[in-house]
């Protein structure tokens, strides 16, 4: 007959335990009488908040989310912290701490996503299209105006919290998964090398345009323990760069100095689908939600996670009175770059349209902006080029 052995007892430890415990410093948190007030008392001041979070959040909505918490410990105040830290710029003003946040706080996130992307969330699964051959054009920009282009896509990995909330252990596990998946990519077709940020010197960081974390990234938790478990994978031919554990779990970037969007999109589509297979085989697939598509930490990237941008040389068009109207109708945006003569043209939304359609919007928009710039150079009117609402 099996018997359970009694626990081993150390007489000296038993004798001196009370004394030893009295010498251990108490838990610092136990010295504070920390407690949250009611939802009405805790509701943030949003009077001068121009983010989408600040526009949408109401006391009633805050009250509904107040006592909710995801399995990994994300509460609603964690979600809205970015918008409280940076209330000025027009942005979404919120982040998801994990994938469950989009479900638990759906009545808030759904409204933010619909407002930012200008697309209604329905029960239908978002459309996806990685067939880059469906893209029309993108390889024939006027190089006198189009300087270079970049196509990037972000992905979150299942079973891990997003960067604003993940632990050191999670981040290091994500790096291990990325190393294994990228090694498969190297062996099959695309040679490259993985560079750990903590092992890179300043010259290497400058070559890859790496900057120190911003103050806002430090405040909201994205850059915790920097540069621990952060890495960059660079293909040998320079066609693809993969950022690991930066602002998202994974970010694939393809940059072309010849402004060939078609080739950049092809590179992203092929390698993203390969990595998707590798991660699924590692039993940690990319995070997909039926009504939202691919989800990451920012609601600004749900759906496809795709960003397509082109650097354009523009002198006259940025000053034109109808530029904002044109951009709104084309569903693209223009931002100033580091150079006064260069402007960054990119897509606004990532949700509601497929990858190819989003890229097509940028391609068509860039061609139209170049045509308008050419007319303005010879003092011709551009009103007849203004498109109807897309």
C-alpha cells in the first residue's frame, strides 16, 4: 500500500521562522491604501482631447467598461492611456493590451474602428486578397516625382499580449518564435540575418534608421526593457526587413528606391504568407478575428495591417486650396517628410478593403497627384481632375 510521505521538517527553520519573517521587508504595495473610486469619480477629463478616443468615450460607456478585465490583466484605463498621454494629435488614442481586449471592450473599440476607418463593422468576414497580380500599375510612376516607396504589414501572434502589456518572458518567447520562423524563410528561399538590438552598435542602428524610443512609447509601455528581446531581420538582397517586438509583434517592410509599388507588394505578400504557415506550424498563428480581420495592438491597423506609402516631390500642390478635398475623395493622406521638398503619400484606412484594393487606392492617388502637380507647374487649372467620392 502506497503511503504519502510526511513533509520534511527542519527543526532549526521552524524554530527561527517567526524571527526571519519579521526581518523580511513588507510588500511596499501593502503600505498604501490604494483603491479606485466610482466610474464617475475616475472618468478622465476629455475637454481638450482631439483623439478618436476622446471624441467617442462617454461617461456611460466608461461605466460599462470600468470593472472589466481581460485574462492577462488589461483594464479599460490601460486601453485609453495613449490618448490621455498624447491628447493633441488626431489619432485613435487607444491600444489593445491583448487580443481579448477587442472582445471585452468591443462596444468601445468597434466605435473607434468605424470612425477611424470610415467603414461599418458587420457580421461578414473582412475581404482579403494577396494576389498581387490583381494590382494595376504601380511600376510606372514618373520618377521625376516619385522618389521611393514602402509597403509594410503588421501582425500579432496568438497567445501573447501585445507590446504595451506583454511581460519580459512573453517578449523573449516571441523572439524565439521569430528566430525559428525566419530561419525557415532563410533555408527555403530568402537568405538573411537576424540582428539583436542590444548587440548592434550606433553605426548599424543608423544604417537601419533606428531611433531611440519616444517619450510617448516609454509612457504607454511599448518600450519597456528596451532593447531587450528586440530584433531586426534583414534579407541579404535588402528586399525585406522584419521588425520583431518593436511597436508590434511583427512588422514586415519592403522598401524600393525605384518607387515600384508592385514589386514591393509582391515581396510582402509572398513572404507574409510563408511566415503565416511557419507560425501556424509552431502552433502560434497570427491573430484573426472574424469581424475585424487581422488585429494588432492599434485599432488603426486592424483589418489588413497594410501601409503603402510613396515619397513624392511636390512644390505647388501642397499649397492648393482643394488639396484636402482631393485627399478625402481619394482616401489617402499626405504628410511632410524630413525634406521640405518631399511629401509622404499613404493610405488612411486598413479596414474594410482588401490588400490589393488598398494598394490600388494609393497607386491611383499618386498618379493623380502627379498629374495635378504637372498642371500647376504651367499655371493650368486642376479642378477638372478632382475625382468624385470613392
